[in-house]
C-alpha cells in the first residue's frame, strides 16, 4: 500500500486561499493560519496547523466564520500570539 504524501503549507494552501490570521507560540515548532477559499462570502474558514521549519501540515479543519473570534481567543489562551504581516 502506497503511503499518502503529507500536505505542505506552501504547496497545498497557497493557491486560491486568502490568508486572514497567523498565530505562533514562542519556542513552539507549530504555526497556525486562518484562511479561506470561500470567496467572496468567507463563510467557511480553514484552520491549518503546520510545522514552522518544514511546512508540513499537522492538522487541518474548517469552521464557520461566526466562530472565528472564539477560535482565535482559544489559541491565545493557549499561549499563541497573533502575528501582523506587513
């Protein structure tokens, strides 16, 4: 049986996705990005958790836009910080 190739943040989540938020935690190998490909409505938000160095996706799931702030606050309580990108 052929092993499934892991998803990669740069390869699988760049095209057609609008990035909304990026969170990181000091001394953690993980990064979390909130993004959507449900344009222009943005009803569905994808949450992608991946390794910073390799870009390999460790977790990916979808939430509703109305729950976005709750998810961000939950990750902030866990020690993640919101990054601002220029």
